[in-house]
């Protein structure tokens, strides 16, 4: 239970409720906020908090969540229960848009993760998804409304055949009246009866002509109105009276037909009134959760996991209303660390006036109430929270003239009720405990009441100035003292809560700061006695020393945390270095193995040449022994051996690689010289066709069976990259043949392609766009689109293109990049600059 009835007003929750209402999109959400209730069920509270947490994440991750139309048409829909009733056009339009919003939200929250299976479906926002259970959507009603209304919410001509006919006749009649009236007007203007700039106007829904008062009898017709000055009258010519009457009849028929259409539609809706109203409850809940998420963002709230037991262990807790107020003044609120556990059930807070005792009390009450209403609270992420069955407070003055209650009487009444309801699941908050009467008896009664709370094992926070209550905490288990800290040097409160020792009221110091005469302060000290003054000073010294050592402890703790982070970072770096070292060694071994394979190939070629040249067997044996020795060296590399040996092996491999590279260059030079001789022989036609199959960069070739002539850009004697005009392509060398360069009159080489190919390239260049948007597509659709896009980009010679795939879960991005890695013409791909889309766009560079 919550006590008293004015609880929300006393702790400031009514202001929180108003702030939530302001962030609702409709009256639906505002009603939900008005009905926001305190819960004692930990499962329900955690579900509420999870909904807010997921919605905050949804707002950050998704920009397509449907939140456009939150219209409250429940009253209009409920009216349809009566036979013969219908919705007007505006109500029907609002119904259509809000039903569509409900349908879109349900569909959005029912989306599954891309990696989930049909047997075990997983949802990105499970708590929000659970809200959609039993929510019925009405796509068929939306389609039915679309047949009646246009996109502006007006009845379509095609809503019925009868309506279409009426509107056609109405249009023809209005056109005829317009022609007749304009003819009469032109005649009247030519006769000087009407001014040249006068045009027909409407009066009472009928087209009329403005005529001056003195000439009104010159035009036959009916006078419908006159101007405010009386100088102009509005005449309906006799020739259009009957036509205007017909328009009135047609308008009445149109209205009757519209009502008939809407009434027929109401018959379709009537059986679904109850489920439609239930679906609006879902819309109201979404609106409320959105308001909670917006408010959480403003107060920097956190959604903790709530335990099903009484507990408060808050770190850096902040009063949200005080935070918002101070931010307007460009000030910072001082956060509080509040701990109430089974060992420390009741905290007795003492300290100077205006030192923050009441703020601490209200912070605890407000945040706990917000938490159990399912709201995010501004506490640190390392905080732990629980629930209380009862929250009882005594804050402020409850005196009542009508009930004949004084201030102290009202406090005693509250104490009586608190003792009756208190138990081991109750949180008690009392401000200025025992005040309002003679201090000695007031303190005694307060101590006796506090003893009853201890016996009932209640939890609580109590503020006081009484010395006997400060001593009470030392003598009773589960009760601890707390102090609001005060800076004695600067004579100002620090608004920090320190638990463990009582606080001084600093009455003498504050009186001296205010400027009371020293004589008065001295007399007051004499009255209370030196022992009291001395004990208060000792208490202040204890608080000062505790504050000093507390600061030291926090500094040490902070440095320990920094050292832990530094140690963790070093351990991570060492792990990464070790991993990187293994990867480097693995790569080196792979390179060595590749070098071995290449060397094996070269040696085998050498052996073949030796055999062909009938070399001695000893030479062949020597070459094979060198090869086997090299194999043994490569296979002997072990990643786990010491770094010095590995480095030595890598150096040996690199040296062999350099020698191999040098040998390859020499071989290439020989091949180039042989190819030159071969080309010279081809020109002289001194070699046969088989010998002409050696190609090198810059050779002029054509595809066998075609006339298009191109130039080899690069080749490995198996495949060649050939440039035909503006087009680059790869193909096997056995499909091409050497040809001579045709020369034009200016002795410039001409590379020709067919007219059809040229037209295709020009057409694609004209229509090609450098950006491709695949957002919203499924994986296979997106890959298909990207395949054609990259092919076209290569064909038209684009050097850089962009693919827009969005961020989301990154699945689409991964699929696209896996494909790009397989395309030979793609030289690189990377994220767009963060200013222009970041990871949501892939930039592709094409060779």
C-alpha cells in the first residue's frame, strides 16, 4: 500500500506524470499515463522496464518504426454498436490511418532475426513482441476503406455507381450554369449594367451576379443578398434558377448516397467493434512506452533488474526533477549513494538545515515509486534494486483546521498508521522525526516509535536533529547513522550523504555565519553547557576525518580501477600480439609453401630440360636433393618454437623468394625476347599457327571468328585482360589470335567494336547511376541486384560506385562484401565516410 493519499504530490510524482503526458502522441497514451499504477510484482516490473529498454534501443537502431498516426477514434467506433449509425468522413479517415499504424507496428515487432529458424524463432525486441499477442489487425477493413476514401480522406466517385452518376450530372449542371451565367454577365457588362471586373460569386450556395443598387431592376432574377453598405445586391438571373435548384437536389442526393455508403460500411465494422477497441489498447500501450523512453532519455535513466526482495543499493542516484531544474540554471546536481539492506535497514540522517536531508529522503521515495511504476530511474549501472510491498511517508505539515489537527497531532496520526501497517517489506520515510512539540518528550516518543519499527523489521530513512535518536542507532542492530556533509572552511553544505556516523547540526557555526552577535552565541553556548558544545565539536571532527579518509578511499579505489583497466588492456594487447604473431607465422609458412610449390614446378621444368638435353644423372640427382632439402626446411617450421629460430627460418625463406623472383625476371626477359622473335616470324609468315599462341602485354589481338580488334592489357599466358575500345574483358588465350593493327589516314591505330555493342555501352552509360539502394531487400534479391550493378559498372568503365544497404544487423552488408571479394575487377571495398553514411554504405573501387 501507499500512505498517505497525497503520497504522489508529496514526493513530486505528479510532476513526473505530467512530464510523461506531455510526451504522449495522443489521448490514448495520456489515459495510460493517468492510469499508471504502483506494482509489487517483480516479474511485471521487470517486463515493464524491459519494454522501455527495448524501445530505447529500437529508437537508436531503427528509423522506419511506424509512429505516424495515433488517432483516438474509440468513441466513434463504440457508437457503431447501435444499428443505423455510421462514421463521418473524417472519423473514417482517422480510423483507416490508425488501423494501418496498428497493423504496421504489429508486423514490425513480429519480425524475426535473420539467423532464427522456424522451430526456434527469435525476435529483436522480445518484450515488445509479447505485447502483440492476441492483438488483431484488420487489413481487410483498411482495403475496404481505401475503396471508399481517396488519399485525402474524401469519398471517391467510384465508391458506388449511383454516386458516380450523381457527381457526373452535378458536374454537367454546374458547367451549364457557369456558361449561362458568364453569357448573362458579358451582356450586362456590354450594356453597362455591371462593372468590367465583376465575376460571379456564391451566396447561400447559389451562383449570383453583383449589381449596383440602382440597376437591380435591369436584370431579371431573384435578389439573394446585399452588401454591408447596401450599394451592391446579389441577383440570381431567372435563366439559372431552375438549374441552381437542380444542383441543390443533386447535392442532397449526393449526401444521401454518401450516408448510405458509410452506413453499409458500418455494418461491416459492427461485428469487429470489440476487437478494434482492444487493438487501440495496444496502440495506447505503445504510446505510453514511447513516452517512458523519451523521459528516460531526458533524465539519463537506467532500467535495472529488480529483485523480488526489499533492497536499495543505489550508486550515483539523482532526483530527476532537481536535475532538470538545476540544468536550466546551468548547475549540476550532486548524486547520492544510498544503501538499505537487511543489515542496515534504517538510516537516521542528521546534519545542518538546508544540507540536503529532505532531498535525500524524497529522492529515495520518488525513485523507488518510479521504479515500481515501471519507469527508468537515474542511477548508476552498478546499482541493485528491489521492491517494497508498502511505502509509507511522513513529509511536511498535515495540520487541518477542519479535522482539528495540529502539526504534531498530524505527525502522531501518521506514526500510528505507520506502526499498524509496517512489516518486513515496508519502506518508511519520515522527515524531521519527532518535531512539533517540546523537544525532550518529542524525542522520547520518536525513540519509542523507532523501536517499534525495528521490532517489525521495517526498512526506512529518517531525518532528525535529536541527539537521542543519533545514540539510538549505536545501540540497536540494523539501524545506522548517516550525515549530510558540511564544509566548515567555506561554511556551505556539500549535499553528500555519508553513512556510518551522525552529523552535526552546525548550529553555532551557522548562527555565526548569519551574523548573530557574538554575545548571543556565547550565552547560548553557556546555556547548553560546555559538554554539549565540546561533543558537537568532536562530532564535527569525526565527520571531517571520515570525509578525508573517504576521499582517500575513493581515490585509491579509482586508481585501483585504473590499474585494473590498464592490466586488462595490457593482457588484451599481449593476447592480440600473440594472435597476430601466430597469424604472421602462419602466413609466412603459407608463403613458404607456395614458394615451395613454385620452386618444385621450376625444378621439374629444369629436370625436363636436362633430360631433353641428355644431361648426366648426377646433375639430376643433385637438383632433386636440393629440392628435398628445401622441403624439409619448410616442414620443420613450428609456430610454437622460439622466435629467434622462426625469424631465422623466415629470413631464409625470404632470401629464397628473392632468388626465385630474380630467376623469374630473367626468365621473363628470355620469354619476351623469344616472343619478339616469334612476332617478327609471324609477320614474315615463317612460323606455323601453333607457334603464334604466345601473347604479351600490348599485343594487338582479336577474338577468333570476330572482327573487333583489341589490345592486351595483362596476361599470364592462360587468361588475358583485353581492352576493346572503352570495354575491358577477361578471356582464355585460346579464344584469341594475333592480328595486325589497322591504320587510318593519320596513321593512328583504330580499335573497333560492333555497332550493337557500342549502342549497348552508350545506352548503359546514359542510364547508369553510381549508387544502388538495396535497403529492405531480402539477401538473394540484393545479391542479384548487386551482381547486375557491378557488371554494368565494369562495362561502362566506372572507377567507383556505392551500394546503400543500411546498418541493421549487418547481415546484408556481409553478404554483399562476400560477393564483392569474388569479383576479379573489384580492387577494394570499404565503408563510406561517417559523415555520408558510415557502415550503412559500401564504397566499391573497380579496376
